[in-house]
C-alpha cells in the first residue's frame, strides 16, 4: 500500500507510458515516436539535461488534444530534474 500511495515513478516506466500515449494519439507523427526512441539511450547514459530539452521539444510539437501526453512529459521532466 505504501508504494501505491506515494506514486513513485521510475524514468524508464514513464518512458514506456509516454511511448504508449504517443502511439494512441492517432496521428501519424513519426517525429514524436522517434523522440521517444531517443529518450531511452539519453537517460540510460546519464544525459538528463539533453533528455529534458528533447522532452520540451516534444511538448512544443504535441497536438492540442494530447493532455495525457503532456501530463506524462511533465512527470518525466520532473523526475529527470530531481535526479541532478
């Protein structure tokens, strides 16, 4: 119960959620899918500032009806900011 109530997220879990959210957008925007694919190696290699910049560019490219993607990107950006 403790873990569920704290809502702790790992960066790799949020990337998986973001990948699913981008897939479910219903648009054929391969730029967003490519950006998600670029996040994994950036984060794994410790390049968190670059990953945050990539997330910001994803926010700028999102269509207006993608609130779920925005929420996940915000959460992932927060996680990456606290690990510095």
